[in-house]
């Protein structure tokens, strides 16, 4: 990690290493004021070894964003901001504020007025049309950028970052698809750059020549007809002449159909955008988006693709990542898997950001770090899935004697199935991490061991946590016991084969993943695609077909009107996009009536105007070779009754209690063990 931990200077600001935590909206400031939750969250990251923390977005005026964002539009917010900067400094890190203006991305219900933008072009993100900015609006907004920048300096920040990416206001001025102006702020790229350059000038004048100013840019808008890395390079080069000290490069817009952050994005998949900008400027460049680990970060810096790396969700997952990397404790790092369940899904629900793999995230203020319990207890965990492993580690770190029993040969539970699809493979490293942390904490782990009364009596536990998980539901459908019927779990585990034509019953997360998994059978792998492309062995259309059309025909049937209703809003569209990409057909409001040797008989589910639901008796046979069941999970929890009275206290968590996601299982395991 020699390169990652080499100091660097941005403008006049010296950083102790090359790790920056980019700004991320957290929903920790319901009225715009700095809160205890926000301070405690960033204090822990500062003490974890990051060099620079960028907080925000910070709204600069009444048009720029909602009141639940950090507010820097008035001097009255400075005292709270000073408390934040002082705390981060005491933790050993530097801190910057990101100046935020959403433009047409501002929801009217959040700002209480119609959004403003370069032109009145409706936003697919908000589904609203903004008001075109007048010259007075432009002057007013630029002045507010400058005033907010001055407040950051007065509040003790070490730097300020201008937000110019992701389809926000400055990006809207730069893009020909949102800037239809005919004055000096529209038309050719020189005019479209004008607003951003004037903001940069105003900010620089407000903070002085020695204060560090960064800008965050979209490396490629990934919007048809908009800017690519070529235009971003031109803009960055011009911004450098206008006093910008560093460039923070991310991916595209919120409206793009190219995924930016979920685990489907390859690790460091957009680093090439930062690399492109770096070739056009002399000031430091930050690479962001799915820079998954210190190893990847080190490589990017070593090979010259970037000068600094941005780790946001990675530091939510593990605030200590920089210290662990510097101390070569790499196996102790808790990985961000890009699930978005605790972070971006929460943002869209207007809830505080949390984390699937770090239950303390967002709760640092009220939940202290684990310490040894005053009374050591004997704890038995039954089940080695994510909930059981988390409970085991947490209990062991609290000083208890912990044994974990798993009846199968491998740990991880349903995480093994969740990671079966290539695009969801990040679940596999999480198994390794949970297992490693539990072992390092002192948990005794026994696999291939089924628990019984005699074994529990021998252990004599004070506390027993049942995390036995669930099993797939097998509904009462005629023909369901036929040889042509298999469970989705068995397909994902490689235990069951399927025929050429397949129908998946169930359009939830498991149904979508198993359908995609089957549809990809027979497609070429990425290495073959690269070889054929570079060798010019096939044309582009043929390569696309070879990559997306396998040897199976797959259809999903789902009773609900929409697929993926149990998937978070930030990733659901990506999962549905994969279904379309690989040619999976879907029939919603459709119910399985009977399974035959020829296929499956279905009938439509109709709903009357009152939504009470009635069945239309029309039926249809969908011919297929195999029917795959993906109809949900039911708890496995007979042990609670069988072992009653043996342990002093019995706690049931995860799917054994109520079917849910790994998020719930991990959090329940953590809190159950904390309360022992």
C-alpha cells in the first residue's frame, strides 16, 4: 500500500494519504442543522484513517435542494458546521463541504417551489418541468455559490467542492440535451461551459487564492446526445485555468440507463473516466465509483490512472478500512458489496442512511463500540448464515464464550445462492468476511453438525440464538411433485438441471435472479467477448447477440402487476434491465393453476375497480420442459420448541423468525447479541 499512503497536496492542502470520502446525502439533518448523528458518523470515519472527508451536498439557497440536506445558505448554520469541522479535525482528517444545486433535479415538494434550470426541459428523475432561469436567476445563483463557499471557510472547512456532475445544475448547463438557451449561456460548448466557469471564478474570489477548491464532474453523462469524456476533458482543462485545484470524477446522470453504483457495476468500472480527465489536466484527479478495496485503490494510483481514490460506501461499511489497510490487516476489512439496501434505498425512502454489513452505521451516537460484558456467558448459535455469523462475532467481541453450529458443509446460508449470478457475485466475499471476523473474535465454528438436545445439554448455554433460516415454499398446486418441477434454490446451487424451455413461478428477487441465471446459460463469457472483439472475429451485432442470447427460453409468471416488488428502488430497475437484456419474457397478473407434463396451465389475475380481486376463468397452457419454483421462503424453527428449557434464554432471528433479506438478518443478529 505504498502509493495509497503517500501524502499528496491539493492546492495548499496537505493530505496524509490518497483516500477521500466523497459527499453522500445521508438524511441525518432533517432541518439542515448539523446533528449529533452526523457528527458521530463522521468522527468515526475521521478516526478510521481517511485523509479527506467531503460532506454534503450542502444546499446554497432555497432552490438548490430540500431542507433535509446540510444547509449552508445562511450564517446561522455556521456554529453547527464548526462543531462538525472541529470534530473531524480532532479525529485526524481534513474536511470539505460540497456546494449543491440540483437545478431541474430538485423535487417541488421538497423545495416548496418550481425548480429552476437552464431550460424548461422536463426531468425523467422528478417527472416535473423546471422554470427556465432568467439572467437575474443566474446572477443570484452564482452569488449564492460564492456566499456559501465563504461560509465553508468561516466554518473551519479545509476545502470546498463544487458539484458539477450527475445531471445537477452545472451539468445541466453543460449538456446540450438540457441547455436549449440561445443567449451567451447556450449553444456551443464554450457558451455551455460559461455558467460553470463563472461559478468557479466566484467561488475562488470568495475564498481567496490559498483556499482549496475542488469540483466533482461527470466523466461521461451516459445520456444519448449529451457529453462524453471528450467534452468533460475540455471542461476540466478550462476549469483548471479558472482556479480549480482538483477534479473528482464520477459516472453519469441519475437519469441514465447505465448503472452507476450497484454490484452489477464492475469493480472500479468507471476509473477509465478519471484516467481520461487526468490526461488533460495537471492538477490531482480523484477516481470514484465501486473502488471496492484498498488493493484496487493502490493499483489505480500505482499505474497512474488517478492520483486519489474516492471511497464512500466502503467507509460506511468499514470506517476503519484506511487504518486496517495501512496496518496490513486486509482480512479484517468489512467489504461494501454494493447492495444499496441500507444506503441508497434508504435515501429514496427519505430515511437515514444505514448499512447492511455495518449495523452501527448511522447509530454511532447512541450505540457505542462493543466492549467486554461484566458477566461472561456461554452462547450457542444455531445456523451459520449472515445472521448467525454476525450474532456469533458480536457476542464473542463482547467477551462471551461462543459456539456456532451449521448443519451443512459451508457457511453463508442463502448468501451462497444470492451470489450465484455473476452480476451478484459480491455476496460471496461477504461470506468470507463474516466467517473471518467470527473466527478472529474467537467463535468456535462447527460445520456438518446438526444440533440436537444432547448436544445443547452438553454445551449448557446461557443463551441460545436460533438462526436456522428458512426453506423454499412449495405451494399446493396440482402437479407440483412432478419430475419437471425444481426449486430455484437448487438451480442456483447447481443441484438441478433445467430443460430448453423454462417457466419460473414467482417474479420476486429470487425469481428474477434464477431466470437471469438460466437465460445466461450458453452465452459467451467476458474473456471470450474481449478476445473476439479485439480479434475482429465477429461484428458488433453478432457479439451482442452471443453475449445476451443463450440456449434456454425463459418465462416468468407473477401474480402481482409488477416484477421485483421486494427489491429496493435503487437496484430494481437494474434487475429488470437484465431480464430484458437476456431475453426473459414476463407475464404479470398471472397465476399458476396446474403443472402438467407438457408445461404449466395459467390463468390471469384480474382486479375490479375496488381492488378486491376476482379470478377470470380463462386458462392457457405455457409449454415448457421445466418449471422452477421461486415462490418465497418459510421459516425453519422447530428447534425453538424442541430445545425449550435447556438454555436460559432463546432468541430467534432472521428467516427463522420471519422471512426477509440479509439486511434484516445481519441487523437482528447484531442487536440480539448486543443485548445478551
